[in-house]
C-alpha cells in the first residue's frame, strides 16, 4: 500500500494557504475523505492479516481521532463563517 499524501500533509501544505474560509472548509473535507479512505484500507490490511490486532487497534484509533478532529474543524469553521 502506497499513499503519497496523508490527511495531515494535506492540512499542512494546502489548507494553510486557503484563499477563503470556504476554500479552507473544502480542503478540510478533502482531508476527512482521505482519512476515511485510509480507515477502509486499514481494515482491508487487517482482514488480510498484514496487520496484527494490536497494530490495527492502535492505528485505527488514531485514524478515528483524526476523523473527529477534522469533523470538529469543519463544523467550527462553518459556524464561524455563518456568523460573518
């Protein structure tokens, strides 16, 4: 499995340079989709016995936490944008 861009890299390299709040929200949504896709691939790797239960549990927990953080960023950004 080769993945050239993680959600963290997307956040740091693209969204920091967002041109507007809407652009930032869009970039965070892309990062969230990438993170969700990573969760899918992690599940496949675990089911194919490429990851142990311990490895899978640790990594998927991090992935779920990242999804929560991204969701919170998106919600907060939308709320702040609506107040403008």
